[in-house]
């Protein structure tokens, strides 16, 4: 069982002068769900190498058992430091793909033609694809087989407008995940802010927020079982 995880390479939080990137829990929790299930995991990012970590996800109140496990796992840290550049990745080598969130993907992966083509290749092959928190935003330009937006008519979730307002970044991000999904014709749903909420529609898995990371990964594994 080979699973690809795709991370952002973008580290600037709009014009704020602050840093962003991927959210640690959204990487660590799924990584260990997959690893503990015996999966062969490959990590990739837009530019390759060490993807930028959102510094807020490294603060004490954002830590979970998975993030603590990662901080003690030198092998996992080395793997993350040497992600493959996305253009070198071939969908045919993997059974599924998982995109962790963080704000970074809204700037690079959402607009990246290589990522878009990769997701469309997984879709064409009928393989599971999963996205958590802000990562559903990378689907904004992905097309379905009918040429319409991939998420059109599908049940999805993702970081909610109310959660974005709670972190004070509504006017900073290039687009709001919830609003974008609705604009594309998706059937968007959400749970309570910060509570786990995962939606499965066919081979598509979406999770609402960091707390949905583990459940999203388990939903993907269930498809591969």
C-alpha cells in the first residue's frame, strides 16, 4: 500500500509579513495513521526539500500525541526534510494521495498546474484522494471527467468561514475554502468549529479542520482496505 502525501512550499502569510506553511498536526496525525497501518509513504511538495512549517502549529497549545511523536522521530523528520519535488511524482506509483492543510496551500497548491494534473490523474484512475482543513482549497481548479469543477455536486467540507474569522485571517487569505466550495457547486457541510468533521463522497475524503486529520486519514485507509 503506497500513499503519497503532498505539502505546500509557500511560507508567506499574504502581505502580513508573517510566516505560514503546513499545519503540523495535519501532517503528523495522518502520517502515523498510515505508518502504523504498514503503508509505504512518500512525501512531496511543490518545490521539494523541507516544506515550511506554520509556526503557530508548533506552539504548545497546538500539540497532540502525534506531533509529540513526530518531534521524537528522527527518521520522520529526515523524510520531511527531503520531500520530492512535485513534478517528479507519478500517480501510477501510488494507491492514494493525502493533502495536509495549513494556510500555505491556498497560495501555491491551489494554483499549481502539476498538482491539479496529479489530482485529475488520481481521479481518472479511480483512486482515493483526501484533503484536510485548508487543503480542499487545492481543488478549486481541478476538473471532473465532464469538464465541470471536480467538486461540483459532491459532498465536501473544509476550513469553515467561521473558523477563518476566529483566527482573524478572512481578509488575508486569497479565498475562503467554504465560500469557494459553494461557488464551485459543491454541497458543503460543517460541524462545530474545531470539532472533527469528515465527509466522504465516492473516492473523495475531506476533513474540516486540524481536529479532523486523524479521522480523514482513517477514512482514506478504509477505502484502501
